[in-house]
C-alpha cells in the first residue's frame, strides 16, 4: 500500500464529490468519486410472507449481534403477516441504536423486521465493498449524527440515503473488501479462542467448587483429595457487607463531574476482574455523600444484572447499585478465593434477589445470609492460582483481539475517506 495526499473536489450543483484516499494499494491512483448511498444501492421494500420463512431466516434488531458479530437464530417469528425480503449479499443494518454496530451481510434468503434496513448493492458498487463501507465508523458516525431519540435513537432514513459512498474502480473495491475480510476472519478466529477459554474456565469452576448443598468438589488437586470436607461459612462471618450511595439530585454540578471516579456497571462489564472507573466521577463534596472505597475492594453488582463480582483497581466511590465486602477475614477466605467462589453464585444471587417492576435488587441483608464453602488457605491458594492463570490467558487474548480491532479501525480510516473531506 502507499499513502497519498488528499485532493478533494466537487461538481457544482451535482451530487458527486471526489477525493484521494490517504492509503491506496500500489496499483491504484487518481481521484475517487463519492456518490449518495441511494445512487449505488437499493433500499429494499419488497415483502415476503412470514409463512414462507423459518426462525433461522428471520432477522430483527434483537438477533443481530453488536459489533458486526453476525446473527443469532431468532427464537420465534413475529406476529405480522409479512416482513422485508432479503437475499444473499444484501447488507442488513439495524436502525435502532446505530452505535451498537449491528450490521450483517446476508448469506441466506429470508425476511427482516421493519427496524432493519435491507440495502442491496447496484452499479457501480460491489456487494462485498458495500458491506465493508456500512461496517465502517465512517457510516456509523454519519448515521448517529442524524439519529433521533434518546433511549433508543433511530437513524433518519432520508439522511442515510444521502451518505456519500467513495466509489473506486471495481478492482480496487474488491482489493479493499478482501483486505478487510481477511482481518474480520482473523478477529473471528481469535474471538473463538477467547470463547473457548471462557468456556473452559466455566467448566473448570463447576468442578473445582462444590455444588449447592454439597461440601466437597467433584475435582480436587491430588494433594487435597484426602483433606476432607470444606467448611460452610455465611458471608457476614467472613466480612462486612456495605451498600454504595449516590448524591442527590443526580447530575448536580455540586456533586458530579469532579476528580473522584465513581464505579458504574458499564465499567465492570468492560474491565472484568480489576476495574478502573472511567464513565462517571464525583466532586469532593459528592464523594462525601457517596461510598468511598479503597483500591482492592471487592464489589458486587446488586441492581439490574445482579451478582457480577470485581475488584476496584483504584480508589473510587460506589453508587447504590453496588455492594462491597470489606474487612475480610482472610484467615477464613482470601480475597482471590472469594472472587472466584462468589462468581459461581450468580444464579443463586439472582434467585435471592427481589424482583420489582423494572429492577432486580440484591439487598445488603439478603447477601449477608449467603453461604460459601471454604477449604484450607493452602487449597484456596491452589485453586485461586489455577483460575488466575486462566484469567491471565483470557485477558491476554482479549487484548490481542482489541489490538486487531484497533488495527482494522485505523486501516479503514486510511482506506475510506473522512466524511468531512468527502463533503468539503
């Protein structure tokens, strides 16, 4: 590939603009025209009867996977008479919450819900190249500019149809599509390895910890096979359970937006075991009305998706959607062992939670009554070391995938023009 300087131009009164991408394959040079999406693709409106498709052929925003992850089979067909027809190579785009990047190039015939756009390439754009363009940040960011709605933003169809598509020659289009497709295949393969590691760890944990109501695991390290039963302990005998707190009113500048990080569920789901809050923060006055916790504190999500366990990697405040286990007596259970042990109790936490109209809540008094089984400190360490080693492999694999995604994103930013350059 070679880098080129940009040279944008536009035709007076026309719908066409042109530019030179910043990165080209050696065989190609010159300016590249840009045409509105509606000029190079059809927005399919043809319908097919629901009676003519199966759940495996039905696509909605629910079974399209985020981050271009493909498609899950639908659980059931919709209660409507017809859906939008699609065929192989059509590009299906969820028009709800575009930032979730739910875009899929079809490899089957089927039907799509009204919330999914079916876009079919026409001359002068190839199907693979169109799919690559519609999976780019160039397109996603453009759609979000015109999206309407707060909780469930939707792309504006007329604006989407005006999206400027760079249109190099067919050979260059295919070269770009093949390059990005090979990266997608590599990312998919690495993601499968990550999923296999997570599945292995889950199965191992089911063997290394006793099942509910039992005091001996099914799988034990050789040196502990004759060590006898594990002791059963209530959580309130191991440590003290506290609940987070939040300043009121919410978003009051006296309390929010300061230098003190505040833990959010999104931080936990992003980081995993060791969490560095990045989404929200409090002022010093706000921190006084919250629940400050030191780095290393064991936290438990207690509202919504209850039972997610993590450690604070830095000093931070926790809000009322979290519980924390503090003053842990590590002669009974080490922090690392507690992390792994409590992670096996997600289903029990869910059963023990209170279920309101919107939220599921795990109360302080409720979690104090939960029991865990504990072997000797030596066996605890052996188990923790084993699982931590797998966690390290999972982290390294996740970082590898993230690096590949960053590489692909940077490559796409070079191969496809920046939108402001297209419309300049």
